[in-house]
């Protein structure tokens, strides 16, 4: 039997009766009580997610900001104080290495939170840049882009969502694909550099990460923390103790709801998980799996690496131009992205709601006027909306909100309507 990776909470998930699935070398919970139930609980109360499979890479040293600026399309100078920055990280041709969060955690020190399936690739790319070797051709660390769709054998989040409720065993999400299962679970090392005066450290296996998401997340977490969380703005972070455990606490998430993410020592994870669930039970807190995480992020139209972003899909095509700071100066992919912005993107990401029944899945063709114009990148039943929805990458200018298109599902054409994004937006009371 293969030696699959496990987060520090594997035994907790099994004890809670979670349905465990293997994807990308990890054993993770896809659901507990059921994807729809967990999805709705996050929308109305709160859910607790184990996201300890995500990667944490630290860049520290006198040239840390300069290196991060070269790596990212967004302006890393804005990641200052308590501000968290989201950004794509691109190759020289504008294709995406990964999308990630940046925390300015110390003097000349940045924490990069990367997708789990990209940890080794990202680490190699960062080190290559730090050594000054990434200014020419795209390096060998890059995956094969193919036709801009998920590659055979990759983990397909589009088939995750509600496929599991009917017995599917597909991979949970692309961010956990292509992981080197030979890597020791205790890996924690620093890499010296030659061009940039920095140290690059992988702290992924020493770090646990939990996400508490939903409208009651603040009310549940605040009594357990020794810092005032109410003033903490969206995409802001602080340090504090939660039930006595030292944490980095950020008001971020991947569900479209208010919520917090906690980073702390991996050894504290089992006790933290149990105590959080116990403390929030009366307020409706439930454990939630990666199935609900996928349907929640899709309703909020949040991109998933390997689907809406990849080596073959750049940030401008994915509608993420606001995270590309061409004015900041040199960075990987700047020339290519600037040229595309001036010429106009040839593809664009759109939202679809199905008119006919059936669920659109990744790679299903999208047609307009009988001609194929693109393909579905992510699709699922949307529990909050009560309908089937999809994100699709199509030829720019071929559709507009309100236009009717067709999705080819197993050889049959099903009607859909182009809609504005996101599909779901939470009401903000303040």
C-alpha cells in the first residue's frame, strides 16, 4: 500500500467518522456529515477546516523584499505591518507558478503560504530566482502546460464537490496534486543563496493550519483568544494565543464568508482541533471537509490553481488583473503581461448557471452559436443557490452576461446562461 501523507489531524478525522480520500499523496477528509450539510453550516453558522496540508515558505534577509517583488505580480511593498497580500507568482511568459498569500512576519522576513501540491515546485522556483537563474528561459521546474486544461493524472477539484456524495473517489483539489510522497514529513530546512542575501526556509511540516469560517466564527473564536479580534480587518493578521497556544491569526479564508485562519506548531493540532470544536458546538460549529471547501469557493468565484490558474492560464485571462502591478517595476512575467494587456487578452473567465439539468465538470466544452468557444474550468451543484454553476475560460468577446451558451456534457448539449461573478456575495453588516 502506498505511503500517503497525513496531516497532524489524521487520527482526529478518522475518529470523527470523516470520509477520507487519497489525492496527490495525501489522506484528507472530504466530508463528515455530508458536503451539502457542511456547506450550509458554513454559510449560516461556522465550519472548521483542517488545511494543514498547505505549504509555508519563509524568505528572510536584507534582500527579502527585493526577491519577493521579483517573484510576485502584486506589489509586495503593500504587504507591510498587519496587511496580508494575495498574489499570483508567474513564470517569465506570464504563466502562473502558483497563487499565494504573503505575510510580513518580521524585519526583512516574509511568510509565503502556498498550495500544498506546489510546495516542492514553488520552493525550487524561489531558490532558482534567489540564485539569479530565472531571468532567461522557463526552467525545468515548470510543469507541461499542454492545452491549458488539467493534465492526465492530476487531481481534479471540479469532480470533487458533490461527486463524493454519490460514491466518487476523485481527487479533492488541484492544490494538492503532484506532491512528492518521498519527502520526509519532518522536512524543515534553509537554503543559502548567491545573488539575493536571503535564506529560504520550508516550514510546512512544522506548521499546522486551521480555518474557522462562517458568520459566527468571530463569536466562537474571540472568547478563546487573548487578543481583540473584532478590529482585525479583512486580509489583516496579528499574533496571539488561542487557548494558550501561540498563533499567527489572520482574517482570511477561501469560502466567501467571514472567518479566520490559525497557524501554529503542528504538535498542538490535535488538542486545538478538539477544543475548538467543543467550544463552538453550541454556536453550530462543525468540522468541514474539502468537498464543502470546493463548493463554497466556487460560489464565491475564487480561483483554484490548476483550474482557473495554471502555467497555461495567466492572471489577466483569469480576471485577476487587479493583482498585477505593472507599475511597480521589474518582476517575472511583467513584459509578457504588459504586452497582453496592451493587445487585449484572447481568453476570459466567465460564470455560467445551467438552464438544463446536469452538472458541468472541468474540461467540458462550452459552445456559442454551435461553435466551441472554450471549456469549463470548475463546475458543481451550488447548495446556496440551488442550481448548477460553472466557471469557464472562453474566447474573449464571444459572450456577455445574459447570453445563452451550451455546455457539452457527455456528448449532449445543455443550455447555460452567462452571469456576472461572483455567484454568491455575503452581506456585510458593517
